[in-house]
């Protein structure tokens, strides 16, 4: 297109030149102008033809080069497709061979299954024939023979086991009672603790009636400030001279109680003063708690306790269980456990340490999962106590998991401390309810005529019908009642089950 445009421009230029020459030079003739115009036109055509030829040659070379590249690319793709077709054919052939092999295996497996089924049917028939022959010879069916055999075996086993158990229990009880009596009596004789337990009092006595208004403050700002800083609830009821400090945390409740007493004694009650007094009392309580824990450890001659463990021991001084101070109870358990360990030839220090720490979970907050024993075990494990002591703490309530002598000693010492006269206090209603539950449980058994709970619920005496119960049945009944008591009732220590079967021979002399 560029060449054509050049030719046209040349023709136009020549024509213009001719016109110009015609206008300017009239002396030239018309023939000369035509010859000049023809010559110019021919030259323009020759020039345009040569350029077009060169352009066509360049385009031809470029097209041939691109066509050559395309042919090479097509050739490569064709060879690649041929290779893929060969691989597909090979895989197809391999799949055909595998399919044939699997078909042969399936046929072989099918033949084997049919043979196994045939043999199972034959065995079933043989077994049925054999059973029929045995039943015809014995004169009873298989189920009847099995039932008779099981009853005889069960009765023989019960009789044999009962005789064996009775012999073992008699021997073990005579030895265990004598040894346990010596150990316990020696431990109790060597240690005596206070019978009076301290209770944490949450009531604060007011000097005057108008102090209630000063505690509340204008629009309740004083009481809100006190509750916010101390973490305790202040209960102001209709009592004229008493304010109650309420909190689940015994140490926090003690801080609130002491802070309120100081504020009442000082008379200046406002938010700033409340914050100052509570902060000062809290620091003092930290020192008191630490000193109390150290005194407890020193009293039992225990060293190497973690500082956090000592603080937890100090907090136990403000925790009560059945009106019994838990810290004094823990010290008593540690002392009794140590004395028992000495009598049995075990390590005294480990027993004392485990006894002191057995209830430490009651001083912890909700940072640990589980009940108080599980929380205490996790707390002591975290602060470096040995596995034996952690196990004794974790199992002091669950006797079924106790597999060490240390754990059993701590559990026994705990029961002794809890059941000691004057140690704990229980309500009369709950005490009567426990005795009634014990008697009702024993009365549910067949053959029981009367039953009585005695010894403050530590023994149950069961009267049975002499005509319906033999001596062996009485032993079994006592064992069944004891198992049911263990399963359904909650109690401390142990409960003795006595089944009484008596024969009265009456004659009259006339």
C-alpha cells in the first residue's frame, strides 16, 4: 500500500509540475510536456515495481520461516501424541491382564467358599446328631443338663468359697484386730489435741445503731466501695447491732471482717479510707497466713515446703469442716499418721507430710479441676511434692484406689481425727436420718424380721427368721447387707453388720 501511495503521489507531483511548467513557461511546446510527463510516469512505475518486488520477497521469506516453525511444532506434538497413545495401549493391555487375573481369583475364592459352606453344613449336621444321641442316652435335654450343672457348680463354689472366706477372715481378723488395736491405741495415747474448734465468724458488732447509715454512705457509695475493694458482700438486715460479711473465700471474708472492725473503731468511713484500710489489712493477712503455715510446718518438724504450699496451709486456719478447724485437723492427721508409720516400721516424715497436706485442696480457689482431694493433689504435684505423697492426698477419700501403705495410713488417721469425740458436730436431724436409712436398707432383705442401728450408726444388728435362714445363709446375708451399705450410703469409718439367728428351746416343768 505504501508503494501504491508513492506512485500516486509521484503522478500527482508530475502532473502538478507539468501544469506549473505550462503556466510558467509558455515557450515549451505541448509535445515536450507530454513526453516529459510520460517519462516521469514510467520512472515512477519502475521504482514502485522494484520496491513492491523487494517487499514481496521479504514477506515471502517471513511467511516461509513462520510456516517452518509451525511445521516443526506440529511434528513435535505429533510425536508426543504417538508416545501417549503407546503408553495408553500398554496400560490398557496391563489392565486387561489384571482383570483376567482377578476374574480367575474370584472364581477360585467362590469355589473355596462353597467348599467351606458345605463343610460347615456337614459339621452342623454331625453336631446335631451327636447332641441328639447324648440327649437320648442321658434322658434330658441340653438346656436342662446345662441348668443342673450350673446350679451344682454354683452351689459348690458358694459353699467352698464361703468356708474358705470364713477361715481367712477369722484368721486375718484376729491378727489384724490385735495389730490394729496396738497401732491405733499407741498413736492415740501418744497424741492428744484440743477438743475445742474455732469457727470463722462473719458477724461484725456495731457500737451504735447510726453506724449502719455511715457504713452505707450517701447513696450507698461507702458500701459499694467496701464491696468492690474487699471482694465481700455486706449484708445489713434488721438486726440492730450486727452487720454480716459474706464471701465464699474464708481469707477474703476474714480480711473484710477485720477491715470493717477497724473502720468502725476509727469512725472515718469514706471510699478513700476504706481502700486504705482494706489494703493494709490485706497485707497484714498475707503475713498472718504465711506465719500460720510456717508455725504448722514447724509444729510437725516439716522442712522444704514450697512458699505457696505454706500459704495454702495458713489459709486452712480459716476453713472449717463440720465445725472442725481444717488446719488443726490436718496437723492432727499428720501427727497420727506419723505415729502409725513408726509403729509399722515406715518412714515417719513422709507420713507426717502427707497427713498435713491431705486436705490442702480446701484452701484453693477454682483454679484446679475436680474435688478438693484432686485439686490438692494437683497443687502439691505442681509444687514439687513426691509421687507417694501426691497419691496419698489423691486417694485419702477413695479407699478403692489406695495401693500404698502411706495412703492407707493417711486415710486411717483422717478417719480417727474426724470420728474422735468432740472433733466434729452434726445436726440431730441428719444423725437420726442416717440411722433410719441404715435400718431401712437392712430391712429390705428377705428373711429379716427386725434390725437396729446402734453405736451411733457404727453397727447394725439384724434379726432373721430361724426357720427361713441357715447359718450359711446368714453369712451370705451379712455380706450382702455390707456390700449394699458401701454402695448406697455415705459415712465415715466403718459399719459393722451383725446378723443374729437364734434358736429358743422352751419347756415347762409341771
